C-alpha cells in the first residue's frame, strides 16, 4: 500500500471544515488509491470541537484514513504537510475596516507561511480558502521564500462552478457540455466570470447565448453575489459548496485538467494579461503532472478588459495595504 499523504486543514472545527474533512478522508481529494493522514490545525479555543470532529471521522472507519492529529500551533500543524488547505481566517465583522481585516488575517497567514517554509514537505501544495483568500495567500507565500511561489494558490473554483451551472441553465445544456470558462481576478464581488472563450458542445458560449444584457445584468452579478444570496436563503454560509470547490481545486491540480478544458485558480501572476507580476489573481489554467500553467494568448475584448482591470486593481490595492501594514 502507498505511503499516506499528509493533509493539513486549518479552521478544521469550522463550517467548511466539517463539510470538507469527511470527503478528504473518503478519498475525494486525492483519489481512491491514496491514503491520507489528516493534520487538523485550530486555535486553542476550538481544539475541543476539532476533537469532536475527529471522533466522528474515527467512527466512519474510512479505509483510506491513516490517522488524525490535532494541533493548536502552525509549526506542528504544517510539519511534513504535502497538501495544506488554509480555511481558518478572521471573518469581517460589523464595522470592521478593510485595514483591520487585513491586519487580523496577516496575524494568521504570516506565521502559517513561516511554518510552511520551515517544516512542510518538499512537494507542499497550498490552497487558501479563508477570505480575503487571494491576499491571505499572498501574505503566506511571501513568508515562505524557500517554497516555490507557484505552490501557493487561492480558491476561485467555487465561483467557477457557480458560473458553470448558471451558464448551463441559460443555455439549456448539461454542465459537462461546457468547457473553458474562466474566473478572472479577485475572489470578491469584483471577480469576472468570462464566457467569451467558453465552449458549449464545441461552439462559442457567448455566441450560443447571444445575450449581452443577460451577461452583464444577470450572469455576472448572480455569480459574484451568490454567497450573499445563499446566506439570505439558508441563514448560514455556503460552506458545503465551498468545501466541494476546495476538493475540486486540489483534485484538478494533482490529477490534471481534461484535454480541451481548463479551470480557474488564483495563482501568482507572471505578468500575463496585464496582471502585475506577483499578485495572486485568478486566471484560466491548465494542470498537468501536479503543476499549473496560465493559458496564454487569449484575446481579451473590451467588455472583458474593463472587468479584469477593475478586479486586478482591487488586488493591487489589497497588496499595497498589506505592504503598508508591514505584512509583506
Ligand atoms: P467557515 O468555515 O464557514 O469559513 C472559513 C473561511 O472560509 C472564512 O474566511 C470564509 O470567508 C471563507 N470562505 C471562502 N469561501 C466561502 C464560501 N463560499 N462560503 C463560506 N465561507 C467561505 O468559518 P467558521 O467561522 O465556521 O470556521 C472558521 C474556523 O477557523 C473556526 O473554527 C476558527 O476557530 C478557525 N480559525 C483557525 C485558525 C487557525 O487554524 N490558525 C485561524 C482563524 C480561525 P468569509 O469570512 O468571507 O465568510
């Protein structure tokens, strides 16, 4: 049997953690042939709740689950980690300024980056889910100078999946008929879901839909504001779909994108498409052999350009703010 892969999950006792851990342990993150060892990281006050979740994981008797350890500090939590899912973050509370939010999260993601740098496995892959995810990923990445920058990613797969379903409904097709959809920019209300390069059963999606008003006034805002709509409807956040997207993100990163398709990931920019080098921004990426690459050479029309620029501008402002706070 294979050596277990060490998967560290932060915020393990939270809502997303509860929806995520059982699927990791049942083999949906890395596949049915890969045993996993879970390393749950929580703040000291939440360790007891994490222990409760660990009891339930034990009670599932998952064949692929090789062990569970619980930690209250990042140094131990990330030691030997092959995959790290950074879910725990400081939520925005009423009246909180953006600077306060970024500072609070800097206090979490800086030491986590340092701990990953010091003790994670050489093949470490990091996904940041906790918001503001792109900038939290940037902070962690900048404090892990010995880890290749491309190992730090931020989640826009939930936005990507949301966009897939909205487009499939509009076009009256199955989600599996759609390829090459893209989320650009920040995982925030400024994100830009782009269908101009998407294909529906081999045809251009924007041509198939042929409805700019729907695109601008319905599709884009529905995808961008979906999280708020779910909170409004169910009285709780979209934890299960966020967990599902985290599973999808890592699964695709490890196992590759399908031929003729790509996915969306927040990754370190190399300057492609006018996104300043070093920002962690969402791009169309293909994954192969455990690595991602930004899809090159796409034409960006005026409609898309304005929206990508606005979201990237927001990312640049967040970067400048954390720089001013001395967090990077
Ligand atoms: P959740 O598990 O619901 O959410 C965790 C993070 O994921 C938040 O930053 C949240 O952002 C973000 N997120 C991203 N996408 C989504 C989405 N689609 N729907 C909902 N959330 C999304 O939060 P809980 O409060 O239930 O749990 C957080 C846990 O993290 C707590 O147990 C806490 O103790 C722990 N924690 C651990 C830390 C550590 O390990 N060092 C540090 C800080 C906290 P948003 O705020 O925008 O909803």
